[in-house]
């Protein structure tokens, strides 16, 4: 299953994901709360959940799912999130920093579950 | 800042041209950085091999912790001496593409939906671990980076 073309396509999808994130985050100007980053991480999590759900009911081919996962992995990001939060914590805004990271992770998990349940129910038999 | 050029695209003055060049350089750098970051992430997960479905996916954890530390270090140290496109290629491109949130979301959500509370608790501890250790890594990176700051304190 792991052949060269499949790997190359997944890596390429990750590169495109990074460019898409750059686009979204350049358009959505950061305020106190980085809404661009919220949108990116939320959308990426919803999409991987939906792809995995479609895969479990055999509505989507594994190669397509792999490309979606590759794109979303490059699209979403963790390091920007933790460093933004860490800067708040270093300014003694411990609550803000903790809330930023936790909300992204909790929203991401919830949206992945919503995506997974939606497609596996809607597309399943 | 970079995208403001769309409004003045028809002006045809040289500053717009410079903006277009700067934008295309940045996009290319982010793309190449994202490719390398994705390749590194996928490479690490392949080398690590198969992970138990209901336990912490430590390759992704390692990737996210290393990425958080590295970005913290670079932000703390400052990258003013590097051209803007290279800064973007390294941070937004490489480290942004290397680290991931969607993998955490999926690895926690799917076992919970399929198998209920037990896997949710195990994978929930992985999510909490990622948050706490990710913050610690980023803070360590920021502090170590500012100690080696290119700007004199």
C-alpha cells in the first residue's frame, strides 16, 4: 500500500495545505483572538473526521482519504498554537494561554467526531 | 499586508510589482517548506511503524513537541537577519506543515465514537498530554531562544 507515488501525492497535498493555511491566515487579520487559525484548525478537523467516516462505510476510496488526511495535516498546525499561547503565559496571562490551546484541541476533537458521525450515517447503507 | 496588493493591482506602478514578487516568493517558500515539513512528518511516522490504535500516537506527539520547541526558539531568538520569504518558509511552511492538529482530532474522536468511554479516556489523556507538553515545549523554546537573542537584551 505504501508505494512511492502514494507517498509523493500525500507530501504534495501537505505542501498545498500549508499554502492554503497561509492564504486563510493572510486574509483573516489576527486580533486578540487568531480567528484565521481557529478556522484552519476547525475546518481541517471536520474534514478529516468526514473523510474517515466516509471510508468506514466504504463510500470513499483509501487513496482519496490518504490525500485528504495529507492535505489536512499540512493545513492544520500545532506549533503556531502552542507558541502563541506560550507568549501569553510568559506575559503572566496564564488563563488566556491555556484557553487558546485547549479550545482548539477540544473544538477539533468535537468537529472530527461530528464529521465522522455525519458521513458514516448519511453515506452508510 | 501581503494581500493588500489585490486592491491596487491595476495601478501598474513599481511598488505593486515588488509586492507581487514578494507575494509569489512567500507563497513558493511556504509551499516548499510545507512539502519538506510534510515529508519529515510522514517519514517519522513511517519509521516509527504501526501504533496501537488505542494508545498515544507518540510519533505525532514527538513531532508536535519538537515543532513547538523549534518555533518557540526561533520566535524567542528573532529571525530579523533572514529575508521575509525565508522566515515564512521556515515557520509557516516547514514547522506549520510538520506539526498538525487534525491528527490529534482524528485520533481522539474516532476511537471515542466507535468504542465509547474507555478509549475516550485513554485518547483524552493523549490530548491533555499534547496540550500540557506542547505548552511546556513552546515556553522552553521561547526562553532558550531569547537567551540567544540576536537583539541585545
